[in-house]
C-alpha cells in the first residue's frame, strides 16, 4: 500500500471513529474502536520505535477528541508494543495488506482479534481500575472485541484488501 493510500485510510478510520462510532452508545458495554486498524496495517518493515510513537499519537488524538484522559493512548501503545509478536517472522514482504500468501482470512482474523483483545483488556481495565463486577468487565471486553473485530474486518476486506486475481 502506498503512503498516500495509507494516510487516506488512516484519516477515514479516524473520521469514522470520531464522528460516528463515538456517538453510538450501548450503555458502556461495547466500545467500537475501528481506528486501531490504522496501527494494525502499518508496514511490517517499520521500526518498532516508529510504531510505538505512531500508536501513542493515534491514541492521544482519540483521547483529546473524546476527553478520555489517556486510556486510549495507553491501549494503543500496548498494541504497538505487542504487534511484532503477531507478525510473521520470515516476512520478506513490505506490508500486511499486500502479503498474498499470509492474507488468508484465518491469519488476518487471528492477528486482528488478538491485538484487539489486548487493546480492549487494557482499555476497559484502565477505565474500570477495579476488580468489582469482574464478570461484567469480562463481558465488556469480549463484546467490545467482537464488535470492533467485525467492523475492522468489514473495512479491511471492503476498502483495503486488494482484489486477488
């Protein structure tokens, strides 16, 4: 994916997050976060420090716009840190989005689901900051992860993934 396309997708994802998804309320049981896809589709060859800085700035921007006092910055920095663990080790490719061999649905789903789960664990536990009603907290994490993954997969396969010939 070229830099121009990546910047365009990032702007679209942030606009969807800030202007649509942040205004939908499900009694705080579901957080719909599609903007983290912009971190997940970063080039594999990007330096870890650059990924962490981008992840922090993305979360910080959402925090400023949503008035959430740093919980998004913490969660996005965390997925930026754990992202290399879920990427293929022997990748000779430049990007996740253009890697034909590893772009099967299963790999993409596992990659997105795992990092989204980590994101939501950090986000919800940081927001709750308590083990009271732990069952409800676990439900919030699971519901948020499933809904966010569905939204990200829809956007990914509709807007990002190139058509295979």
